């Protein structure tokens, strides 16, 4: 089910950074978030200023830990 939602979001223009990991997140003077992340495929580090619109954590007790951060430019 999650794959169908992601596919639909991508078709509507959402960009997923699937091979990236965050290096740092800092608040900038304008209230945005300066996100520095590393692409694990080409090992390049990039920065973008984004706005946080949602944080989601698991709702069921599982043996995995994750969070989903929805950010927009």
C-alpha cells in the first residue's frame, strides 16, 4: 500500500531522496530548515532550505525505528 501512495505522490511531483541520509538540520534566519544531506550513490553532499510540513512516526509497536519527515521547498 505504501508503494502505491509513494508512486502517486511521485507522479504528482513529490521528490523522494531514497538514497540520501541527513547530515545536519539547522534553522535559518527566515524560519526554514537548512538540510544538509549526503547522497549514498555518488557520495556528494548537498544543502537545501526546506519547510517542515509533517513528521510521522510508527503507530504500531514494531521492532523497527523510523520517522518520516515531509519537507517542501
